[in-house]
């Protein structure tokens, strides 16, 4: 990575350097930074870089963090910084795509104990990266929303389970907010919401779909 960064620092229009940097970021699941690098290679590379950009833009792959991955502070800042986001949207258009960078990030790597709002220890590295990014971004206000799947709670009817999932998703969003506040992020910068299973992202009843439903979304607050 050092060599690619040094190459594009010396020669900002070095297509091969930007493409190589994009590959390096992509291999480490730093997809927002990979997108930015591929876009800077797109003006000359209309094949490989274009295909990489297309894949990352599909279903906003660059704004989704799956279990086992971590979106680092630098990537988070890129997505939430207004000026940098505008530059990337402009480059997307110049490369021939119709898309924009929306500051809303889906985290499927923030996990909780079953039927609980207790955050699993495996989620802490991601929450630390979010907290550090928010501290760097000054007064940025965010909305944290929790989402669950629609599977019924044991011994409860579907209607009651839906209500319980709404409550659970709100508590999970609040758990994330409390963690960030404990990192010295002002609580005045955070609002929370729980949507339970009311905003599904897949419409089949499979374990894979349930995993997609269970997520925390962090976006810029209005």
C-alpha cells in the first residue's frame, strides 16, 4: 500500500497506481476507499477499474459492512465528509455511472446476544472505529437505527413478536448510542430509532435473508 500511495502522491494521474491502491483496499474490505481509488483510475482504465466500480456501486456494496469485516475510521470519514462525498459523486458521474454517495452505512457486524440489546464483544472494534470517526468529524449529527428479522419469539404470536422486535431494535440502537457517548461523543449529536422487521431488505424466509435483516444503520441526521 505504501508504494501505491507514494506513486500517486508523486504522480496524481498515475492510473496504474490508483488501480493498485484500489485492489489493496478491496482485499482488506476497505470498500469506500477502494471505490475512491478505482474512480481515480477510471478516466483511463475503462475496463478493469470500470468493472470494479460497477460491482461496488451495485446495491451500495461500499456502504455495507458484513460480519467479520470492519469499516475503518478513514472509510467512515470519507462517507460522511460532505466535500469528499461530493467529489466522489462527481467522479461517479464522470465515469458514466448514475449514482451518488448517500451517507447511510449498514453494519451487519454490530452483533447482539439473542433477543437482547447486549452488544457482543466482537462488535467493539467496529464501534471504536465509529467513535473515532465521529470525534474527528466535529459536530456531525447522526441517526442510529436498529433492525431485526421477523421470526417470532418462542411462545409468542406473530403480532406480539413484531411489537417485541420493534422494542428490541430500539433498545439495540440505544445500546450503540450509549457506547459512543461513553467514547466522549456528545449525546446531543445522536438520535435513535427502532424499526424492528418493518424495513426488510430481502423478501424470502431463509437464514441468509434473516442475516440481512438484522443490522444497525448509521446515517447523517437531518
